[in-house]
């Protein structure tokens, strides 16, 4: 799944910290927990969360991509337990 927006983009420093708990750029309105929780949940399901961001006058914005492994639930449910 990919989510993109055409905001102002993020600096490299900000990008390097966005998955840290309590890191926020929103000062008085942000808790800094949303991306940290999302990142942790995706990792627990053996997935990855990637971010790309660009700052500039003409081209700017941020893209988040979530990759989760495919699981055949029907095969898992019909496999006998050991």
C-alpha cells in the first residue's frame, strides 16, 4: 500500500527520526507516537515501511509504502498441528 501527499517534504534529518517514539515536528499538537506505532505493528507482521520525501520549489512531498508478506490463511488453517 502506498500513501502520498504533496506537502512541503521532509529534511533528511527529519526522515532519519520519524520512527522514533515521541519525535514530532508539530510542536504543540503532535505526540510523536503515530509513525512509531505503525512502524512497530508492521515490523511485528514481518513487513516493512519505507519513506521517500523530496523538498523543492517545483517537486515536493512525501510517500510512505507499506509491504506485508502474503500469507495463505487457508493453507495455514488446514495444516495439521504438531
